[in-house]
C-alpha cells in the first residue's frame, strides 16, 4: 500500500477493507467516497494527498450511480469542471 489511510478517510470507505486499498491504485474510489461523505478532516487529507487536477478529473468523469447529486454539483462548482455523465448500463 502506498500510504496508510487515516481514520477519517477510513470512515468514508466503510464498506472496503482499508488494508487492501492503495492510494494510487484506488485513487478514484477514495476521491469519490471522500468527496461524497467525507468529513472536513478527510477532505484536508484528500487535498494534501492528491493534486487538485486529479481530484477535478474524478469529478469531471463521475462513476455512474456512485455520486450524491448535491455533492457532485457542489464539487463541480468548487473545482470548476462540468461532469460528463455516463449511463449506468
């Protein structure tokens, strides 16, 4: 694993085994979950761990069915990106 996940980030990834998550390999999953349900502490870690451009790329190409509409709208405004929505199936 590239970096150990702090407790605040682990809470946003509650349905995953944090010991199996790699911060590089699973960056899209980590970014998506923290932006959707993460605490302020988790968000601070996220923006210190990943570049703004990498985070914006995840928001610009959201995984279908995994984003809260309000969260996606908020982060698209904050990061100044227009999400390209894909069909789920």
